C-alpha cells in the first residue's frame, strides 16, 4: 500500500536553530532519505517551500477563488511530503517515526485510495 506522510514543523522554530544544528538535521534527513530510496520504500520525498509561498485554490460554481497562504493557520506548517510504499499502516508509521524532522513537529500518515487499473 502507499501512504502519504505530511511533515508539519514550526517554521520560526526551525529558522531559529543554530546553524550547526540545522546543518546536522539536514544531513540526517539526507541520510535517511537515501536509506529509504535504497530499501525501495520511498516513492517520493520532498521538502516544501515556506508556507508564505502557498496559494489555496477554491471553486465556487464557475468562480475560481485564490487565497495567499495555507488552508489553515497554525503553530506548525507543512514542511515536507513523503510517499511510502509499505505492507501496511504499521510499516508507514515505523518509517514516519524515523523521519529526523518528526522530532521537531509531527507527521500525518494518510493511506492512499486504491488506484484504478489503467
């Protein structure tokens, strides 16, 4: 099964990390990313731009409504996405719990709906 993991962090707290701590976290993330790729469990893993670059799109009938910023404001902002291929939810949770950035925020794990055959 495939699971989408959304990493949420407080952008201000991450920006306030000392440069050495930030660099060590980045290196740890890159190392874990490489391990996941090598194992075949990682389909996609990408960091997101700061929440200030977000645009929310809504449709109301024929009208298109655009809003600068995320759907909701909160203490933590979406910071990265991961798409895992695992046997079950427990496998996805195991992988998500090992994401280095999870220590600074949280990770939502979403099972993807089954894909229709082509």
